[in-house]
C-alpha cells in the first residue's frame, strides 16, 4: 500500500482540542496568538469605522456625490468586518464579549465628526446637532481612516504572506479596497480644499455595498 504521509500528524485522530489548521501555521513560523490579537484589533477598527462613517455620511449634507462614495466605503468596512471575523474563530479566538472593549481595542482612532469635540459635544436637547461642518474637514477624517486601514492590513499581509494563505487572501482583498478608498478621498479632498485635480480612477460601484473584492458572496453571504 502506498505511503500516506499526511494521514496523521502531531494532532491525534479525533482530538477536537487542537487544530491542524493552526498547527500548520505555527510550523511555518506564525505566532497565532499574536495574529489573533492583531485580527481582533483590525476587526474592531472596521466595525467602529462603519459606525462613524454612518455619521460622517449624514453630515456630508448637500453633497450627494460625496455621500454616495462615503456610503460605498462605509458598507465595504462592514464587509471587511464580516469577512475577517469568522477567521478569528477558525484560529481558535473570539471577539470581545463587551462591545466597549471591542471599540477600545480598535487599531485605528475614532473617526469623529469634525465639530463634535471628539465625540464629547454635549447636546442641549435631542435635536441639538452640529450645524456648521465643512465637507473638506469630513473628507480629511475619511482619508486618514483609510490610511490607518491600509497600514493595518499591510501589516497583516506581511505577517501572513507565504505562510497563512487563508488570512493573507482575506487581508489582501480588504487591502485592495482600502487602497481604492484612499484614492477616492484624495481625489475629493484635493478638489474640495485646493481645487487641484488628483484623479483616483474611480467611477462608481454597481450597487452600494458591492465590495468587489471583500464580499465573500460565493460561499459566505451573511
Ligand atoms: Fe475597511
Ligand atoms: Fe476603507
């Protein structure tokens, strides 16, 4: 009978306390505990950014084109959260049980609305909204959030490249969209603030939330 070198390994047959999918990463030099921590921080940033972009999109009042592009970036962040979170569990981890812990752990700063005093603005009544907020200030917040995301996913790609193909595939797909997002907001901010054309190459997504790279439509569509 032919030799079957992969029929057994360090993890014993029937042992559900260990994962060959993790063992093989460790064998290739991945610190899986550290990777899980970084993925939780990154997932937290996607989740909180999705929340803050909801506010930022609302306050791009009067700029339908900016609103639409902000909406694409917002829904794609939700897709990024959805894509990467199951991977944390596959690796044996979990996201925090308390959403406050999750938000505090987010690897990127809160994308506060300009004029909201870093989110601390007291409201005299329920309709005491920020009324003087400039589109270019919002676009700068959006731009810097995308830049943090690019740094985050580039690091995950570096850690996993050639070793953890599954996490790498997810992170690289997210990274591709983050790079697009940065280009979009450079284009919009440059023209809005300086009147200078710095084209991004963007036209428009099909439908909002299409997330062409990160939407795991084929086999996972929550
Ligand atoms: Fe994202
Ligand atoms: Fe983004």
